[in-house]
């Protein structure tokens, strides 16, 4: 890690985040955003409630770390297999995450659709679900890889569904019922 990267990490780790806000480190940039609103929280809770607890942990405020990347995002929901990691510490390694979920807000569109998509693919997270209440869509991304032509990390498979349509998440053995999801009004 370079001196500048050490400075960024020290600044990030010592950051006093105001109540009602959250801080993420995404590709070396400290991003402050307001905590999720009711729409996003209800969507996140609906997804979390579908996760079989006997096999998976589903956490809503978990920082994730990426080997070799100056990033510690906090997805709206992370799912990982029980027993996959030691259950202590502040950070969860991206390599242990099976599913990352981001609920798009008006200020997170570019980060959720592009920056985090690349970051999560690079970290090898097998399933990335983008829930977009602005457009009323779910985008399910699977099979992370590096694109041969561009060399950029991305997902091979992409499935887009409208709110109200089922979203099968085969790796977890579940189908999400999105009939409760509401778009922003």
C-alpha cells in the first residue's frame, strides 16, 4: 500500500460519521450517504426474509473488504454461508460473500450499476442483485469474470425483471417474490 493509500485508510477508519449517515470506501474514494429510506429498507428486509437462515447469514450493515483494492463498501445486504468465516471483526472478505444486494437511490445510480458492479465482479462475489426502485427493476448478475476484450471485471450472466415478477437466485436455492417491492413515487 502506498503512503497515500495509508492516509486514505487512516482517514476512513477514523472518520466520525454523523448519525443518519453511512460511510463507504469505494475505489479509494470516501463516500458519505444518508442512511437508507423506508422504501429501500422495506425492499432490503423483504430480500433478507427470503434467505434460508439455517444455511446463510444475511446482514444489512456489514463492511466488505477486497484483496488488493482500496475499498470497503457496505452493501445494503450481504449473504454468506454459515461457518464460512470466523464470526468476529469489522470486515467480511469479499471472497466469503455469496450475494451482495444494492438498492438504488437517486444518488447511488452510477455507483451501484457501474462501480460496484465492477468491484463485486473483481472480488469474485458470485451473485450481485441490483434492486432499482427508480425504474421498478431488479438486475440479477451472476458468474463474475474478467472480460477478455476489455480486461475489466464484469458478470457473464444478466437477468432483468420488473417489480412483481419472480427473481430466481439459484445459487441460494430461492426465488424472490418482488410483488411487495414499491418504486419511488
